[in-house]
C-alpha cells in the first residue's frame, strides 16, 4: 500500500465526523461556546464578564460586548509582555502579525496552544482529509508538498515568545514528521528576505517530487515563475510531473486562475480554496464543483453574524444598533459581517470580513468582501484610512490638492508583475507627478506593514501608478449612473476593476 493509501485510512474517521455539519450544526456551535466559556472563566476577562454564571447564548450576548482590535489591544499588549490569564488561560507565546487598523500599522493576533491545535492545524488536517475523500486516486503523500511561509522575530524581550506571519508560526511549531513530506527546509522557509527566499525555495524544490502546493496565490506564482526561469521548461508539469493540487487561500484566486492554467496544463491538476486567516481557520471548499466553502463548526471558534444592513461603514462600527445573530439564525443570500469567539482570546471579535451563505444545510458560504473599502488583491489589505493619510502627506509635501480619487489593482501579468493604479482628479496638480507618486507609495509602506511587505524590492507588488483624471470626470461618472449628489460617493478603494475601468474609459473619451 502506498503512503497516500495509509494516510487515507488515517483520515477516514474524520469523514464520518464531518457529517455532523449537516444535521447537528446548532448543537456543535453551542458545544463550542460552552467549552470556550468554561475554559476561560477564571481569566481576567472571564471574571469581569461573569463567564462563571453563563448558561445560555443569551447570557453570553448580554454580558460580552462586541469588540474590534482597538477594544482588545491593551489586553493583547499586556499578554505580549508576558502577563498570564488575561484573555485566555496561561501565557500566550505566539502572535500573528496582521494588517493594521486605523490607528496602528499592524495588529498582533494571539495564537494560543489550543488555538494552534484546534483552529489552525485542525483546519489544515481537514483540507487534506476532504481532498483525499474527493480524490480516491490521489498520490499526494508519495511526494512532497511545497508549502510557503513567512518569517518571525522575537516578541519584545519575552523568552520563547515570537511575533510574525501566521505561516511562520505554523512552520515553527509543526510536527517534525510533517517536515519529511514538505519543502523547502525550515531554515529556508523562515527567511525574512523574500528575494533570497524565493530563489532558494525554487532551487530546493525543483529537484524534488512535488505533488502539492500550499500558499497565497500571488506569492506562490512568484516562486513558480522562478522555478520556470531556473528550469528552462515551458510548463510546470515538466518540472513536477506528479503535481496534482494547489491548496490556496489568503486572497481571491479568480484573478490568478488563468495564469495558473497557462502555467500548469495538466488535466489532473486540482485547485482547492480555503479560508484561513491570522485569527483562525474558518472554511474549506469541500466540493470541487462548488466554489462555496463549508463553514467549519467543531473547531475552537463560535460564530456570530451581523447583517450588513445593520453595519455602519465607519471605521469604528461599535454602535448599539448592531445586532449579531448566531449561526442557526442566518439566511441564505444575505451579506453578513463575521464575528468570532476563539480559544486565542478573541471574544465577539469583528474580523472585518463579510460572507454570504449559499446553503444552510450544511452551512456553506462565499467570501463577499470586507466591512470597509479596501484593496487586498495580493495580501496587502490597504484600507481607506491608509489612502487618505498617504494622499494628505504627498499633498503636504508638494502643494498639490486632490479633489477626487479611486484606486484598484492591476493584476499580475505573465511575468508576475502587478501594481495599484490610482485615478486622481487634482484641483491643484503637483509639478512632478512621479515625485508625488513616490511620496504616496513610501507613506503607504510606513502606514501598512502588509503593503510594505508586498512592495519589498518590487517582487510581488510594483510601484503604484497614478493617472490624472480630467476635470469633472468623477461627477460625470456619478451623473451617468444617476448617483450625482446626496449620499452617493465615489468608491475610494476597490478589489475589482469594475469602477476604475468605467472611469478610465470615460477619461479617454475626452
């Protein structure tokens, strides 16, 4: 029997457990909430919010407020300095660095031992379990998996405590047995210089029997292009003839799908989407013919959902009118902002993503966007506040004045080049547009650590491009849509090119 055949027998019991997602969803979620409350009742947060007296979901709602990162930041910082029993029992040693908020360049998401095991690793294990269930002819464990990761560094001066990309934390703590079936080496995987890392990954992996890929589509494409450069081959299956699946997540795959299909022409290639974030692992595409994902209900994560009709568009949406509902009260085809409670000490935490349920038996969904205007085509998570501050700085330095603007991504071409494209209507244009663009780009890197990482040495994200808009363009566009005046606004940042392409077409007409 092959190694994959043995693995299939190991994962088979999980297939039966997952059937409870069809007929026991509410019970699973109530059990998760009870377990989390019981585990944390003696923490500082648990005592203050009377976890010990809670018996029902209604008790939980009554006693625990909705939280954004700002509300938990002070507690998290104390935890980072080594304090125990604050938001979660014991000392939390690992912190996943994520994109920032209005007030901070970065967020630091706690990753507890329980969260590592029952949120993140459990999700990765289920991805493999579901893939093997759907592909009985798979031989993925007869070769190696190319798994991309970030980097980490010491957290303050606390011994044994690390802060960095979630992927680096996962690699640092992974079972040594897994290292036998993965590339690159741990040393290479954790390098901080991506330019050096990309080259070393490509050189280490290209001589191995790689059967599966795991990572963010934009980063992975950059690595694969380097493999092609070094190998001199035309298609990736010429390098890895047994390649069969790419497990992807982090950013939308749609802009990259065609490029991957051009790079990998093998008919046996599969693509499987996951919804994993610094805060947890939430969804897996369990049916290859259905783009929606199964919401994972028996991890250490309790879900609530805010109907987007209730959600304010302000950067701090903690207002009394927000009314989250539990999973068993959601409806299909409605947009919801997701709220999570996890074993990492995130209590009724608004993650910032919006989802839409395509099914409620089982609970399956698609990611529909973010609660705020943003660009996250390549993992940069640029928000409007970053854009406003960046433009203000560039204007201050040059004397320019911006009347209207919008920005959207230019997706990767065949050479893995991509950038942000800004269409700006100036009331007072800068004397040197390129200098203005440089100031804006530099300031955005200072404000947003994820944007800074993607801009590193122009490897993943190139220098932004600014196109001057003719006078009155944005008003003409709004008028043409019947949205001139009132509360209608120009979309500042968008993850698609729908708006900017319409505007560019009008800009070129006159």
